[in-house]
């Protein structure tokens, strides 16, 4: 039986044999032999996407493609509308709970290449039949050789996805928190211009990115207290995560102008303010114990070259300000 491996080529029958070996396969016919969207048996909300670029131009605007950041622009089946049950499943897709596997080819005469699993980014709220989506290809790390081998043309990444380049060096600009628009999609004009990658999962593993964001917040806090006439408080600001490690439940100890302690947790992304982030059980528990003194600084559009970006602040327990999804559990025999 074939095994699934990223950037390897597969026929439809090989994909069928991986995901549904106990069902029949008929070439050029039936679900696995013909359809582009296939629900995986006995796995609700898990799908296989077979995509052939350029195969469904017809009267629709041809927009399918992939950016260098791994953002896929994809259209549904021609008859599907926004109120279609399957479309609603895609809009609600949570990559932490379910999987959509992308198999893509650039010509009808060749096999499909497995490019990875997908994460929902946004959808077009104005167009339907087909409905347009943007997906993040997770763990995107395709080589130049594989791009050339499968004749894949990658479009230029949206600048916002690699940090803000318009700010001065070593600068953080405070903004207001974003208004929640979770799963509401975008109008056509904004949808076409969006194409911003979301690397939440991979960024959580980048200690250098997180540390760079913390250092800039540390500088911001000290400068703010100094400029407000409280140099003695500025001198007491501490980079706790670097002094004690990650066990304290927060990254920086700072102060309000009246001398109250501020427990600051910093979460940094090169992406937008709408990107999700990961938080540990320890950090969550600490925010619950100290809701009046807990400050989450969400640093976004961060550019590691210039050490600049934007940020907003949420005060209080994390669960009161954000929608939380459990990502793992510890299981102990009972």
C-alpha cells in the first residue's frame, strides 16, 4: 500500500488506496475516479481535494493559484452556493480537529502531487457557484526543484505576510484590537487582494521570532515609563522569561503609572492581527489568577530585519478576550 508523503506524486487510485482501501475504485468514474472533492469514509469533516489548475475556466474568472507563502486560491464545484452544506463545512473547518488533503496537478495528463493539509483563511462572500476560498497549505516548504518539476507557477506573496516594512527600526506602534470577523469572509475586492499567509503553528516553534517581539515590548515599556516621568519604575522592568525561563506564566514584569504590577505575555507574528496564536496551559492559568494585572501584547506585522511592528493589548484573563481551542491532552491510565 502506498504511503502519503509531501511533494510526491500519486494517481487517483493510489490516493484511494491510502484513504479508502476497503471501497471499490473505478477509473474515470465514481467518487474516487472522477470527483474533485471527496469526503473520507468514516471521518466526518475530513476531505481530499483533487485540483487541476486551469481545468474549469469556462465563464468563471480564472483565479486559482498558489503564492510563494503557500496560500491557495481555490474554487468549489460550479453548482455550490454559500448555503450549501459542504461549503458551510469548509468555512467552519478547523485544521486542529480535521484534515483536508490537497492533491494538485498542472496538466490533465499527469499524476497529482500531494502538497499538504489545508487551513481555512477566508472566503468570498459575494460570489457563489462556485464559491471562492483561500487556504493556507500547512508546513509549506516546497523546493525549487519540485516547483519546476510539476510546472507550478507561484505568485508573489502579499507584503503583509512577511512583516511591516514601513515602520522605522526598533519601533512598535500601538493599535486598537481587531474587531472579530471570524469566518465571515471578505467581499470580492478584498478577497482578491488578501492572500496573506498564516503561519501560526510554525511561528509558535520559532523562539527567535518570539524573543525579538519580547525585546521590543521590553524596550517599549521602559521608554514609556521614562517618557511619562517615572524612571524609577522603568529601572524595575524585568524580562522574566529570559531571567527565569518560561515557567512564570508571563514574559515581562512592568508597571502602570501608579505603580501597579503588569504581567505581560507577548505573542508575536509576522502576519496580521487576525492570525491566531498558541498559549500554554501555564500562561492561561496565570492569566486566570491575575486577571486585573495580566496584559497580553499581541505583536503583529513584525519584521525581524528592522525589529519593528504593530501591537494591541488585551487586559484580563485570556479566555475572556479570545476564543480558545484545546490542541492536546495528557492521558493517564485510570
